[in-house]
C-alpha cells in the first residue's frame, strides 16, 4: 500500500531522474556555448566537456581574436567558433544567443554562463557608478542571458543544460568582495527559480559555486582558504552533471562550511578569513 510518504519519495525520485537525464545530455556529442568566452573557468569546463564527447565549442564574447588565443587547448579536438557577445547589452542578448546556436550548426547541449566583473572593493566604494556598472553586468546581464539561453535550449527537440557560474561568496557578505557577492547572490537565487520554471520543459540548470579560483581575474590577490583552480572546478562540474546534481560546490568540501559561515559571528569570520 502506497502511503503519502512513499508517494512523496516517488515524486522526489522522478524529479531527480529527470534532472539527471537533462544534465547527462550535456556531455554527449552536442555543442557547447560559452557566454563569456574568455573566462578561464568557462574554457576549462568546455575543455572537460570536449573530453566527454562535445565536438563544437562556440565562444561568445567581446573579442573573438582574444577568445581564440585563449582556446588553444581545444584546437584539434573540437571545432571552435566565435560570436560577438556583450554582457551589459541586454537588448542584444536574444540575438547573440540565437547567433551562437545557429553557429553551432547542430544541437546545443550545454550553455555556460561565465561572464562576470570581479572588480575591487576600494575602487567600487570610491566610484558608485563603477560599482553599479559591475553589478549590472553580474546580475542583470546574467539574468537576461540566462533567460535567452534557457528559451533557446527549450526549443530544441532535445533540450540541454544551462550551467550558471555563481560563487561560494553568496553564503556570507565580506568586505573584500561584498559588491560582487551581492550580485552573485541575486543570480544564484534567480537560477534556482529558473531551474524550477524550466524543469518541465526539459532544460537542466546546474548552479556552480566555486571558491576562490586562481585565474587571470584573481592575479595579484592574496591566497584564500579553499583556493582552487579552473581545471578542478571543471572536474567537479562534470561530476555534478553525471550525478544529476542541481548545485555544484567546488571544492566539494566547501559546502560543509556554508552553515557555520552563515551563522558565525562577524568578528570570527573576519579573523578566520584574515580581514580587518
């Protein structure tokens, strides 16, 4: 006899299996589109997906020549194409995403939302205009591009997966990056809602929350606890896609720190993270 609890658990299992199927399709022979094609994390994930079977990578960003130079590791392993994409130009996002899908020349199985502006807290506090511009790209631009991508994925006969690069910074604001973290927190919340909205349309949404990643964007910044690399994030993303996870923490162990970080007193967090 099926009890209410067994019916609820059955619903959970069906939802999990559906999400896993949507995610697993990301690693087959379909194309990969990277919005923010110069992102080292985005390129590392694309590289990992090529190793899993993807045959075409479309890099979307402001400088096609620079994106091609950054994608030398993919040469000879996948067809590389570029399209122009500007994160802050919302009115062009639909057409840019459509162009990327057309350029792929076949089904797009994965879109990686990888563009962002890290910036500097002191510079942002000195220039509210600069801070507002960065927040606009990191949140409003990402929302627009995500919706355009999810809609394009859903129209395909076999919808794929949208990978949204969030951050572990969403767990708790810190002086060092609170403007960046605030926008990422908004994006993270939005992406969870997007996942629920598009689940029935077959589109998977994987939210990636990396810790401090050592890339060109973070060059010159002091080492941080749980520091990682773009390649390590990419490996964790592939693992998450295979398992059907909806959220990927990288390094994986940082997810166990989110509760103490969220509720610890501010003075303790500052001391642990070596902030004033």
